[in-house]
């Protein structure tokens, strides 16, 4: 479901993988739907909000297909993205199953090598294509290699920020940034808050 900001090679790679695996696919542009949303709301343009809207449009379409055909929706989120909340709530974060949800980004690369994913796909920078020239690592402000190391030490080894900083030889502010993302974005993976009723 490309838009004008989807890199051409990403579209070609998607088709290549689908054909290689014998997966039925359909290409459907979302710009007309996006433009209708923007025209109807008439809000000031906001790059981040428009990017999130694209993700939510795509997920609405996917769930329409799944509902119509009695399918489940498979997600593409990995453990690194899920932990730091690097996904759109009710967008690409919405799914029925997350096959690689317990794999860090670097584990995904290892799995890709094992499955013989074409090198040209593996070496290109991770990106969602939600706006022009967007890349994951630039937007997050750190490489996935560093992110994965921080996440592993924090979530699986229960190390404190300063200890992680010393062990990895990186500024504690970098560690703080990633851990703050974990804390700040926990709401994305939880059921909405439900206020408790008060009996008077």
C-alpha cells in the first residue's frame, strides 16, 4: 500500500519477496484516501501526524480484508521496535500475531541471512517511508546495534542506566534516551486506561 513517500525500491522488493515465496499480493495506493482525510479535516500539515495517519489507513484496509476473508493480521514488529514504542498506535502496531515480536532487530538480520533474504534488501537502511528520506535510526537518534545492546542489558540483565553506560562505553544520556522511550511508550502496548468507579 504505497504512497508518494514510499521509496520505489521498497515497492519492488515487496513484490520480489511475495513472488519468491508464492504469496498472493495486491498493490493498492493510499494517497487518494490520505488526501480525502486531509481535505476533510483541513488541519495544518504535520509530518509526524500524516505519517501516523498513513499507517492507520493501511491497517484499516488490512483489517477490512482480514475481516472479509476470516483471516488473522500478521504484524511485522520486532522486539526492539516494540520495547521502545517505535510503531504507530492503531497503525502498524495493530495485529493479531507478531511472528518476530520476540526477536531484537539484530536477530531479525540473522534470521534473514538464514532464510537467504536478498542482500540488497538486508543492507538498505530500515525505514517506514512515512515521509521523504525518513530512516528509522535517524529518527530514533541511534543505531539499532546500540539500541539492542541497551535493551538487552536493561530488560534482560536488569542493569541500571549508569552501569549500562559504563559497560558499553557510551554516554549515559544515550542510555537514558532509550529507557525513557520504553517508559513513555508503554501505553502503546496496553489496553486503554479504565478509571475505577467510586462508590459513595
